[in-house]
């Protein structure tokens, strides 16, 4: 299995190799250098690779939604590979770096540009709906890094912004695929503030006539279970 992973030319393989180069030491690093023909002093900049992956997402001409019975309008498998690669690299760098360098400086500006263009205030080409959906799914996954490291307040700030966005998405005529991406992101950020997240999703559900994909229903159920845990005197294991 590892032979296939390291020999692959895909973005996930490249991300794994970069993390391995930064974490390996001693004989392990020596063996990996020999096996994978790594140059001894080759640059290994995680930030540069993440930025290049995000740029590739924005410039890819073949990005489009893929209809899934489970997830509705979802990202294509090739797009998910970029999401997973960015997630892996950011997990290696930890939350503070991810928040300050990727979410704040890379992802929010894409959302901001898209929103301004929808309002007619933009003076440059707007990111497409599929790019915005990808950004939202990325924010959901990267926010989980903060949750794992205990930065609940910072993640709650992010979930609050997405919650407001989702509640007004229908009246703003936001594409369904983007709405679903926001809902999935909220579910992933649910532990930051389960009552508020559930309130936002339920408000969105109330104004939508479309039936929700099973994965959204499942995600909402997980957030609801967090509320039950919080209300239990013994908590949930």
C-alpha cells in the first residue's frame, strides 16, 4: 500500500511525502531519501504547497458539481483529493498556523470576493460556485483541526459566520450546491456550539422546499446528539 502511495503522482501523495520529509528523522529519513530519490537539501515549504494547491483549485477549468445520491450536489473525486491534501498539510502545521495563514488569508478572501461580486461591488472576475463550495468544505474540515486542539471559541466564530450565510442563502438565491456545502461545513463545525449550529440549519431547512440529501440529515442528527450529550449529567463517551 505504501509503495502505491509514495509512487503516485497525485496531490495527496505529494502532501504525504512533504509531511514525511518534515517529520522523519535519522535512519528513517535516510531510507526515504534513498527510496524516493529525495534531494538532501530540497525545499519543503508546507505553506507554499498549500497555496499552490488552492491556486490550482481556482484555476482548474474542469471543476464542476457531481450529483451524488448520498450527498446531493457534491465535489468531484478529483477536487476532494485537493481538499484532503490541504487538510493533511494543515493538520501537520496545527491550528494557529492554519487559521492565520490559510483560513484568514486564503479562504475568507475568496468568499469575500464572491460575495462582493454577487452584490455588484466587485471589479474582478468572481470565483465560480463550485470554487466557493470547495472553500466551504475546506473550512469545515480545517475547522476540525481547531476543535481537536481545543480552540472552540475561534471555531465558533467561523461557524457563526457560515450559519448566518446559510440562513440567508435561499433569499439570496445562492446555488444549491453552495448551500449544501455550507450545511456540511456547519455540521463539521457543530461541536463548537451545537445549539447555534442546529438553529442555523433548522432555519435554513424551514425556508427550503427541496428535500435534503441523506448525508445532511445524518450530519444534523450528529449535531443534535451533541445537544443530548450536553444535557446529560453523565455526558457521552
